[in-house]
């Protein structure tokens, strides 16, 4: 009798559960970002530690304070740590620390918590924070000039300078191997493709992400750039485009965000194709040399529409959810 009662128990969705927890997934993402963060610290020196520390602390404190106002603590799920770390990896090492902290506050408060918190935000919070900084402080966000950073009595030469994509857009040649290894200028976490690939493989092996979104993103970008880039399918040119501008960071760590990507398989492919085309448009026809952040933000805004047109039709129903008439 008791067994029958348990079988008839009705509860709210979701009815299919997983052994994975939010905090466990977020911890895996943090671990996957450590190679890129570690290389950024090695490459740019202790100043990178300061930027990462400020953004992570500002993100966690902002979410904690908001939780106090709501009398509900959410910082234990580690999503604020992921947002702060991702934002830091998308920032230039010479950005004033107060600007980095402001970007983290905007990411958590405006792009995440005011829309209901984790699971309710309609765009990636870290990218929202970066775009906010790009609009508010365009000069500082584009400043990759070489500077000496002195921390703890040691002199560190921040190996920055013009980004490879900016040089490529200006018609200059770039060293693709340097871009793959990470011996170039750029934001803290985008320079080393090897470090990013190691983190992406870690997430793929754990099953945290799959290749639907990043695979369709990169393939569509290659095709679009090969057709409209003006150099055909030159492997050196395409490899430079793939290795620069945070494309790998965006494709594997931000476009795959569970909350802001489509949930339908067809929708994920369509989402990735859209990102690849938009990134190509921004890079080739736009005034700037990058465009990954804006492409993903625009893609996030279209997710509800993508899901609407790609949702599977239920058995016994017509397209649109209406049942067949007898």
C-alpha cells in the first residue's frame, strides 16, 4: 500500500534529475579555467592576480549583499566565482582595478540578480560586464600598450602591445605559433590557445559541455571567414583568426553556458551557426578586430526565438502544439 502511495506522489518539475549539482558543475568550470588563468598570471605577472582577485571578490560580495537583502544566500553555488573569473580573463591586465570591480558588480547585480538570479538571467553575466566596460571605458578596455608593473618590489614586464587580430586587420603578418602558445598581447585569459584547449578538454571529458555549440560556432566561423575574409581558405589566416580575439574562450566557456544557450539540440546548432556568422561579420566588416562578446550577447537575446522554432513536436500533435482533430 505504501509503495502505491509513493508511485502516485505528484511533485513539481523537473521530474528527471541528475546526480550533478550546481556547485559541482561550477567547481568543474573553475578548475577548467585555471590553466588559462595560470598562464595569464605567468605571462602578465602579478598584476593579473590583482585583476582576478578584484573581479572575483567584487562578484561574490555583490551577490552576498544582494542575498542579505533578500534573506537568501546563493554564493555557495560558486556561480559568482565563475562570473568573476570569466570577466577577469576577458579584461586587459592594465585596466584600473576599480573599473574591473565595477564591471563585476554590473555583471552580478544588473545582468544576473535583478533578473532573478542563476537560471533566470537572459545573457551571460560575465560578457554583460565586459560589454558594459567596453561601452563605458572604451579607451582603457582597448589599451594593450606595454607597461612595467611593479608589485611586491619586483618589476614585471607586461607582454602586451597591439593584439594579433588588430595587426592582422591592418594587413600585417602575425606569428600563429606565438598565438597558439600565448606569446602575444591580449586579455588575461585569451592569449594561450593551448591553455584554453586543456580546460575545454577537461569539461568535455566530464560531460559538462559537448561540441554542439562550440563545434558549430567554429565551423561556421571558418566557412564565413573563408568566403568573405578576402584571403580565401588560407590555413595560416584562418588559424590566426581562430587563435585570437578570445574566440576559443568564448566558444567553449561562455557560449556553452547552460542558462543562456538553447536547450534543444537543433537550437544549439542554430545558435552556434549564428554566433559564427555574427563574429565573422563583426571582425571582417566592422571597425574593430574582434566581436566575440557582442556576437554571444546578441545570440543570448535570440535564444527564446531559437527555442520556439526548434522545439520538438509532441507525439500526436501538429506543429505548434495543437492536437490532431479526429
